[in-house]
């Protein structure tokens, strides 16, 4: 009998279950009346007593009572005890009839002692905490220190279930959440993963508990696969986080029993999400608590995580959810944008070449295009893809909205040609690799990588921004201080998070000051040297496989390992600008609408500073002029230059400012 969190309105469904319960209640109460009048004596509680009594009549097939009896393996006596406890809540004559049956007006309620004396087939094991009645909390004792004489109460959740009103136990609200099947049909690869999960559950009777480890993809995709698997098995899916599981053993055991009961009643499967990354100190503690919780469960369960769990736990089937193939992505984009005017097949293929988005994100992007109030649908789809892709990267790096163009970049023709060639490699990768077949021939080393070498302020970041704008992608500057970790293996994990998130939108990744991590690899003298080399090797491997453009910047090109340099596709040197280049930067750095008087770019170019400092001086001078309420003049530039030189710990020379004022 499937159920959910919402109570259905009263109808024939509930009526049928309530009639079945009422019939069982009348039967049990009739047995109490017979005992009270002495019409029949109780069967002895010793061995053989159960066989001496006729079994209780079979419950109506398909009734909630029959479901509870069969699912929790209740004996006929245990079934009658449960019905007796339910009778106290559904039949107002139960109290007097209990008092009459036990001959004590003060005991106008069900007890185990009364059940042992009056009901058929009694056995003492029904009273024990490990028996199904108390183990699964079908009934509860008002006073556990007096198991035979204490008042018996039916659990409220069980009472409503017997009456045909299924719902999620209120004690689980806020801890587990219902997960409906995702919109649309699963892609073929993900459908195969869902089939494997269902098949693993089916084979669990022979090989162990029905627990599966689901890894790979992103969390929403794993949950969609899990919901589809549960649907195939006729189950609802509920999710929880490993962080929400209690650490106290007694609370954890109680929760495991409560969920196992719910899984049987609903019926449902549970997905435990462990993909959230705990602190290093909590990893071992949380892993032990989780394994202890899972060991108590013998119902369908999915352990969901980004990566396979380390060894030491129970042996579970592992199902990996792979990335979508280009063909699957193309079908999803086609369905998501079906009927949208202005989006052709070429636009779809460009989207597939640029983005590697999960199915649910592609659907969200398609919905965003449909909601947009008109315009270029192809461009809207591209923008929607960018918006969806950047969500996973925003927390990992600093995003720069590309606004600079080639006109803003003052660089030699040779360097500009290399940059434009890098753009072509990214833009045409789908044509060359897939359509022209180079991917099958080369197989690896297909990532587009570049090294920008030059001093601070020479235009490396600006060049990356220009390329990102030309490609129509986001630029993310990765702070290596947040990536490199002193803990062994953590740097690789952080790098993987960056690249995995960037794969969604093919963002341009800029690793600033890369020599901090990618300097000359040391000889292996100890374990720290070995792991440092592993970090560099892992980065090189991910760069070569990255589908976007990864740019490394360095102030010390000579410090980089030659083996590392050989694996970089493009190397662009950003020299310190000469006087002509500095003059051109000065001409471009002051906007046309800025009121100015007497600015001389050739005289300003006498300052021996790079482009970054030129921009700082021009901006600071503009603020000085605005504060005075006058046009921008050379004297403002002089004051701003002095401030910039102080920051650089340099002094202005007379030759640099000759003729300024």
C-alpha cells in the first residue's frame, strides 16, 4: 500500500480499511465477552498452547490490517493484541468489556495480562521488547516496568494506517523529505543506472541488505536517478542528509527502527546524501555514525555521494551516474527549446559544444528562454546556459564579467595572433574533435591550455577577459591560496571541484600567480615532496582533459618545470610596455566623456609603469579632479602618480615628470 505525506480525503478506500478493522475489533471483543462469561477457558501459555487454539480468521485480503500482519510477521495472537489496543481507540465499549473480562473495574483498558488470559494462542514472547509488537512500536506500554499489567496503547501512526489513512510519521518530518520523480524522461545512460539500482535491490535477498551506493554526476541528477529507480520498484523516495543523523547510539537505533517501519508501511526507499563535504575533523566521526545507522536497516536504501566512499564499511553495489553524452545533451536541448522560434540546429550544436549541463539544468535553461520577453532566442539560450552553469563555480572563484574588447588590449601583433589562435582552438573544438574525427586519433591532451608570462600589471588578466568576452563565456579567477591545502590529498580534491564545476559551462579558468603551485617539481626526498609532485601531475592531467580554456599566469616563467611547459599549448609573453605602448594605453584609459584639459599622452608615457598602474593613476586623478570640480589636468595626474609610486615603493624622477606642470 503506497502512501505519501498528504492525507487523502475520506472515501471508499478508507471505508474498506475501517470496515476490515471494525470486523477484527468485534471478533476480539467477542472473545473478551466469552472470557468474561466463562464460555471458554484460556489456553495455557506453555509450549503447545498456541496450537491448542484455532487460528484467528484470515483478515480481508488487501486490508491495512492484513498488510501489517504480513509485513511485520505477526502471529495470530500478536495480531489480536494489536487489534485489542486499537479497539480502545475505536470502540467506546472496549473499556467496560476489558474491566468485565479481567474482573477488575479499575482495569478498564487493554493489558498483556488480559490478552494472555482471554485471546487465542497466547505466547509470552509477544511481550518482549524484541518481539515485533514492541520492536516496531506497533503498541506501546504506558509503564515499561510493568509489562503485563501496564496499559497497552496502539501507536498513533499505526492506528491511522489501520484506518486507511497513510502519511509520513510526524516524528520524521523535517528529517526526511519526499522526492518525486523528475520531469521528463531520463536520458538512456541515466535510465540504465536506475535499472541497475532496482536490480541490485531485487538481488539483495541473496547477497545482503538492499543497499546501493550511487556516485558521480551532481546531486540533483543522482536524486532523479534514485527517484526513477524507486518508481520502478513501486516505492516512494525520501531523502535525508548524513549530517542530520543523530550521533547518540540510542537515538540512532530508534531512528533506524522508525524509518524501517515507515519504509514498510508507505512503502518507500531512503536516500542518504553524503555528498556534503564535512570538515576534516568530522569525517571519521560522521562516517562511523552513518555506517552504524545503515547496519540497522534491511529496507531499500541508496547512499548518494559525489565520490565513492573509502573502504571499511559494508560491501554495497556501486552504481556510477556518468555524464551525458553529446547526443543525449542535444536531445535534451531540442526538447527544452522545442517550438521556440529563432533557435536552429546549429544553435543547438553550439550549446552542446560549449556547455556540459545536467538534464535538470538544461530543462531549467529552456524554461528561462520560454519565459523571456522576446529577443534573439539563440542568444537567450546561450545566456541561460551561462547563468545555470556559473552557479556551481561562484563559490569556488571570483567571477569577472567580460567587458573588455580587443581594442582595450595594447599588445604586440605576435602576442595578439597567439591569443586569437587560442580563441579559434576553443571555438572550433567540436568541429575538429568530433566532426573531423581528431578526438578518436589523439584521444588525450585535447584541452586548450595557455600560459601568460609577464610582470604584474602587464595585461595578463585583461587578455583573459578579452578572450572570455570573445568566446561568450565567464572568466573565473581561481585563488590558489584557497586551493592549495596542507592536508594530503585536499589540494587535488579542491582542484577537482574547480574543474568539475567549470566543465558545465566551459568557463575560462585563470589560475593567477601559478608559480606558487607549479614551480619546479622537487626531487623526491620525503613524502611531502612526493605528494607535491602528485598535485602538479593531477593539475596537468585535468588541464589536458578540460573542455574549456585554462590559463595560468606567472611572474617568473623561468621558475616553471620544463616538463610542465611542454604540456602547455600556448605560451604568451607579456613584456613590460615601452614608451609607445604606454602612450597608447594613456590615450585609451581616459574615457571620451571625461572633461579634461591639457592632457599629454606622450608626456604621461614617460612614467615607467605598467598598464595596471596607469589605470590606477588615471582613476585616482579623476577622483581628485571631480572633488575639485574642475576638468582633469596634468597636475591631477602628477598627484595621483606620486601616490601610486609610494605604493610601489619608488620615487618619481625628474625625467619622468619633466614638462608636466
